C-alpha cells in the first residue's frame, strides 16, 4: 500500500468513525483515478457502548464507479455493496 493510499485509508476511517460515533475500520482501499473506480474492502462498524457484540455490522466490499472525480465534486455512476 502506497503512502498516499495509507493516508486516504486513515482519513476515511477517521471521518467515518467521527460521523457515526463508533469505530470504523477498513482492511483495504483501492483508488484508481484513471478508471474512476474506488473499492473499499473489509469494512467493520463498531457498536456503541452498552451493546454486547463488538460490531454493529461488517461489509465485505463497496465498489464505487465514479462519473467525475475532482477536489470539489465526486459524482457516481454506480455503487455496489457486497456482504
């Protein structure tokens, strides 16, 4: 994993965790600007305090086919969620 991808992965985890108020982790992040494709794999969303199970849910992967990727705007053609 390149330093840029590691930074992007850490940023996604931080923003998702802050937004949801629980720990969110991802195993892998793949970004292809040339293909306008983003794949996030091994997503785990923690449970809030007071729940007995450690995770609210897990997702095997999310694949995002983008129409446009820029600093200002990200538009999607298709989003696929598996498992």
